[in-house]
C-alpha cells in the first residue's frame, strides 16, 4: 500500500504565495516520479507540473515562472512553491506518485486565491 498525502492549502490574497507539500509513504520501493495537478470548480483536472525520477521538471505554461517544484528524495516528498498567485489559480491541488506501472493519488488540498 502506498499513501500520498498533500498539505499546505488555504486562503491567500492575489499576488501572495503558498507552499504545498506532498509525501508518499508505505510500500515505496522506488519513486519514479511525482507531480501536481489541479481542478478548478466546473473544470477538468489539469497538469500543474511534474518531476521525473531523474529530476526533470515540466510545468504547465500557465504556471511557468510563478510555480516551482522541488523534491526531497530522502523523504519521498515534493513541494510546490506558488508565487504571484492569481484568482484563476483557485482549485483543488492533487499530488500523484508514480511507482513502477502504478500511479497513486492524494485526496487533494484546496487553494483559494481571493481578496
């Protein structure tokens, strides 16, 4: 069993910053990749960014230059640093972990950007 848990969501004003964390625990033999998606109200889930097992980073165009993913391999944890937040960043943010052929998802953490 693998558990993926996100934390760090909340309410922030436009232009503010927030950092999300995501940890994978349990039967984590080898973590091939982790990443973030988000789902805004009434919209489909979309990619935010991913980090491969080799450390390659890919970001959605909508967050490039504002969001940064970092990884702590020893803790099987990734972070999503979100700066210059906009109201359109409001969504539930989901983390996933790829282990072999399986992808495990967290329950999500809500981010609301509003004044």
